[in-house]
């Protein structure tokens, strides 16, 4: 048998020898200058040359050898005590490691998910935005009937792209020209003639080839005066435009289209040789991209209709309309490869696109000599909007995961505290037996390294499958999303490793320093019957005060323009600090709560008390006072866990309502048709006759401008059909102090208005007061006498009532700018009969209410077949819906919070119960020896834990309501109108509270059952 002393000596000799070898290697490597000197004196000595080459080959080993030597120096003193100490304390180390594993898991979840999402986020964001291009618009260009012109213009773009080294980023370039024209046609359904817009478009070869392959009827134009009609199915049905029909094209010469019909110089005739129905046309494909684009979007066709022809034919048709003088606007679409956009460097990509837009414009102005050049950078706009949206995604994740990360760190400290007495007792005994602090510190460092590595691998191994699950989130504990997948790449792995190592280092260093404190063996027999030490120093009050100050700073109006930046640095930390402070504060009620429960169990009737075994319950509850400090620490973390879970239920429900209300507020109703032709009563009748439609309402909007020097007043007026508005439009009770019906009843006269209450106070007006609204009026008959149809006018109105918010109308409330005043008014639609305004200054809307239970999107499609384009529905404005990007982010954060909270809740009580039962092993053995049964012992233990859980559940619920309100204030930073309303899904709150309670109770039940079934000898050995 080998002597342990000899074994230790042998190990030391081996390690010292290894150290000498590495030191010799360093010496040889770093003696290169001497070797070089010797080579110069003895150039023929091949031995030295080989030595240098070998040294250079193995020089990369230096960092590893340095690390090895550092570890040898650090851990050598403890190797002789490692085996017995590790054997005695590995169980307690595992308990401490549980919290570290969870912390690493959450960090890796966050990093893996947010990186995976960011790799594909922009493409997902653009799913509903087909315009992935930059468009150059050159106005007032004389169109030559030659393809040389198209080559020269395209060459300008090509040179600019090459100079910026963006050749690989631009997939395709396409040119066309467009001139606004309209035609006169007969509607066989409405039985009336109308003047639909039908712009003339000249196509280059690739566009011509695409359309010639997708003809619905007829053939592609080949001769002068021939065109292809591009129509929506609705326009086709409501017109007489057919193959081989001849139609007239007009250009507008005044605001009234009819004026062009009698002007021969403003018109020409063309023959329709073919028809393409836009509704049935496949998307225009772009080389190198799997994302197509609707052809009407490609051509910027506002109403979805046009007449098309090859460039040369269209140029000759244009010249045949004398008043055009051959001038039109040329458009060039530059399709950008969105796959090359680095979403990890959004600012750089935005700068690159801005530079491209500026350089393109300069090139067209300087090289082409054009004067009217605009760059419509739809992609740049989408990227800037995505940046703001992605920032909101990160806030979602951070707002939910930051508290849970803090909770896991607290769990780590809590787990370390649970076993600290046992660990400290072991280390104190070692110290009293002669072991030095250096040896103990060396052992603790080695132990921390081993369990830190274990925690790192287990945490990341746990985080990867959970991250993969989170990417599938579509709802509350629902995982059916198929649009995104987990993508593990080097940047995300390195970030996860770095963050995890940092957390592990901080935690393990803290644990080592704490355990190295000097204590005497007598300290371990004390039982703490008071609240924890942090209450003596009013840590809870300090936390609440600090959080309140941070929250006050976060809400300062001066920082309102920096909400995106201050949310992560001030807002969310303020919420966490406040929540922690509130949870700590309410734990002061635990002794009072236990006394209250104790009084309930003390029935005066002995028979009832014995039958219900209330004496055992009373004894168990008294243990809470005995181990008050430990119970409070457990209650703190349990309450925090409950609070976070309650927030995870309330916040998504409240945010979903906020998002839905915001969509309705912006749109006004289920479905809205903008710029609706109100004079077309037949069309209104067709829409109202749809069985899915409940009601409709006509709305008019105009902004009356009254400018005088530097002083500007804008009166925004929304005219509504009073008798239909309440049945059709969206309106919430908190938008006014009065009901909608009461407000509408006040609009009995053409000149009575409802005003926004804050704005009207600024001008010292109120209900019953008269107000003169000045504005720029329009009357075409004044053109002949005054030289201009515009003139100054005013109208006197009476303020009949007030409101706070009004859908569609009030987007912001202006009360601070003294030089620019914006007033919002609601009036009867008949007020527009009193106002003389240009048709272009009035926007007409048709609001549509869909029957309950009908699919809004399907109804929208039906309406589009009747009304054409400009039909929008509320569903398209709701971001938090199944499969949406914002929904995926929101519910991923929430589901992660729920999963980890369930885990933490069960672990907390299980760890606490296990350690408590180990520490009380001698008491348990004594109770068993005097005849206490297993059932009585189990009831004793469970009464303690049940009381703790009931208290923590109640306090967690109250804290959760508070944290939910704060979270909603944080994640709604981008919008304040309309204000959010908290929604409390009672069923889900109760369900999750029961699940949390049961999981925690089961966590306590398992160690309790184990302890009651142990024999007395085992209990006595554990207590020693």
C-alpha cells in the first residue's frame, strides 16, 4: 500500500519538474538573440539553425505554458487537501452551482435567440414590404423615341455604383417613364360615365418581356398607337376597355378633369391590343432574389391601372398629346440585395444607403444635366424603421429577461448562503488543525474552477434547446412558429461564452472571498431569530428611494427624445431596483403573517384541534420565527419569482390590447377606404350590400392653415356622419369624460364643434365660446378676376363639447410651441358645405364595420374587388399577432421568463427544504426517538413550507401588479396616444399561480418525504 505522504511528495516532485521544464523552454525561446549571434560567428553550424527553427515552430506554445505555470503556482499548495475536501463538500458545491447554471442558461438563451433573430430579422420585417429598391425619379425629361436615352441614363447609375464598390449589392436595374393621363369610359354596372386615371408608361425590354409572357387577353403592342391595358379586375368590370377597343388618353389641364375633354391639344387616341388583369399577375422577379414584387407597386401605380407600351411606341404616343411637349418623368429602380445588409451594423448600412442616394442624385444632376431629381429610397426608409423596431425588440427581451437574470444571480447567492454554514464549519475545522489560509484559498480557487467549467457547459447545453424552443414562440406557452429557426454562429457563441465566463468569475470570486473570512467554531451553534442583516441598514428603503429617483429621471420630459437609449440604462434598472425594494419591504410582514396564521390554528376546542392536528401546524409555523432569517431570504426570492411570472401574464395581454387599440385608433374602424369617391353612390351601395358588412360611415378630413408672419395656426377638422359614426367607428370610453353618444348629440348644427380639451385651454376658450377659424380658401371662379383661385377667408364656429383623444384625428397634442399652434376639431360632415377648399385639400374616408366573427382580411379582399386599391384593414396594423416579428420577440421573452420561473420556484423551495432538513437532522432524530411518527413529521415540515408559499404567493401577486404597470410604461415608449390600459387575465393568473404553488410544494415534499423515511442513525451522521 502506498503511503499518502509519499504520494503527496511524489506529486510535488512531478509538478516541480514540469515547472522546471516549461521554464527551460522559455529560456531557450527567449535566448534567440544569443543564438543568432552564435549563428553569425558559426554559420556552418547546422545545429544552431535547427534549434532556431524548432523554437520558432513551437513559439505558439508559450501562452499555454504560461497558463499552465499560473495554474501550477495557484493550485499547488492545495493539492494535498483536495481529495478529502472535495469528497466531503461536493454535494454542497452542486447546490451552489445550480444558480450559476441557470444564470449561464439565461444569458446564453438571450444571446442565441437575439442573434438568431437578428440574422434573419430584416428579411422577416420586409415580408409585408415589397419595395426593396431605391428609386431615382427624374422629372420633366423630354422622352426620346430611342433606347439610346435609356442606356445613357442607366450608365450614370452604373458608374455611381461602381465608384462606391456596390456592384455586388445591386441585383438589377430597370428603367421606365410615366406620364399622368386619364380616360373616359362607361361603367356598365353603375350605368354612368366616369374618368378613371390611366397613366401612360413606357417600358424597357425586360419589363416588356415580362408582360408579354403574362397576357390575360390579346397581344403585346408592336405598332405605333398601340397599348396594353393594365387593369384591376374591378376596373375591368366597371369599364368598356376591351381588346381592340379605341380609347382616348387625356392630360389634366385644370383641377377639373372635364376641362380636358374639350381640348384637342390635351388628348390622343390609342388602340388596346392586349389586357393584363393585375389581380392575376405573378410578382415581377428580380435576378438573384427569391422575393418578387407586385408589378403595380413596381410602377408606382396609385390606383393599380395604366396603359403600357414599349419605350419607343409610348414616347410617340406621348408626343402626340401636344400639351405634354413630349415631357414625362423617368424612373430607375435599383434593386438592393437585402441579404448583404449587415443587421449587426445598422448605422453603417443606413449611412451606406444614404451615401448612395446622395451620390446618385449628384450624378444625375452633374453628368446628365437634369434639374428635377428625387431619390425615393424605400429601402432606406424600411431600414430606418426596422432599426427603431429592432430597438423595441431588444427592449422587449431586456425588459423581461433582465429581472429573471437578476433573479438567478440572487438564487446563486441564496444557494451559497444555504450551504455556507456547513462549508464554513469544514474550513474552520481545517484552520484550527493547522491548514493555512493560502492552502484553503488555493483549494477554493481550484474547486471554483472545476464547478465553474461544469456550470458553463451545463448552462450553455441547457440554453441551446431552450433558445431553439423560444424561436418557435407564437403565444403564451405556444410554440408553432415556422418562420424562424435557431442559428448558432461564431459571434453568438463567443458572446455567450464571454458573458457566461464573466458571470461565473464574479460569482465564484464572491463565494471564495466570503468563505475565506475568519470565524470561530462557536459561531455555528447560533440560530438567527431576527430578520436578515440587510433590514438593519434599511436596504429596502434605500432600494425604493434609488429606484424612485431613477424612475423620476427616466420620466423627465427633457429626456423624452432619448427614450430608446435611456430605457436600457435608466428605465429597466429603475424597475428592477424598485421591484426588489418593494419585495424586500413587504417581507417585513412575514412575522406578522405567521402570527396571524398561528392564531387561526389555535382553536379553543381541543377535540377539533386534535382532529385537524392543528398542534403540529402550530409547531411548524413557530419554526418560521425560529429560522426567521432563512425563511425571509427564501420568501424574497419566491416573491420575486411570483412577481415576474404575474408580470409575464399581465404585460402581454395589456400590450396586445394596447397594440390593437393603437391600430384601431390610427385607422378608425375595422376597414377603411382612403380617398373614396363619395359621389359614387352605386359603389357605396355595393359595399353596404355585402353580407359581412354591419355598417359604414363617411368621414372627411381637412387641415385649415392660417399663417400670419412667423405665427401659424392649423385647424385640423374631422367631419363625420353623426348618425352612423357611433355604430361604425372605434371609440374608447376614456377618450372623453362623456359618452360618444352624448358628444355626437351636440353636433346638431353645421358650425358646432367638439375640441381637444388641452389645446383649447391654451387659447383661453371653453364650451359655449365662439371661435373664428381663418384659412386659405379656394374658388376656381376667382382665377379669371383675381388671377388665382386662392384667397383668405374665415368661418365662425361654436365649441359645443370637449374630448381628450379622437381616432384618426389626434396623433399629438400641441401645447408648448408658441409660434405654431395645432387645434383638433370634430364636426358634422355638413361643415364642409360651408368651407371653400380645393379638392386636393380634403381627404375622404369610408369607415366600414364588419359583422362579429367575420374574417376582416377576407372581407377586405372582397371589398378590394369592388372598390379597387386604397383599402386598409386593422389587422394589417396589429403587430402582435400570430407569426409576426414583434409577437415572436415578445412571447419568446415571456415564455423564457415563465419556463425559468417555474424552474427557479421549484428549485428554491427544494434547496431550502433539503438544506434545512440536513441542518435539523439531530432534531429530527430526537423527535423520531421520542415517538413522533413519520406522518406527524411530514405535516410539521409541510406546514412550514405551505405558510411560506402562501405568503410569497400573495406578496408576489401584489408586487407583480406593480412591476406590470412599470413594464408597460417601458415597452410603450414609442407611443403615448392612446394611453395603455392594464388588462388582467384572471384565469391565467390563477392558473399559473396554482402551477407555481404546486411545483414549489412538490419541490418541498420530495426532500421532506426522504427525511421522514431515514433511520435515526443516518440523521445523526448527517448532523455531525
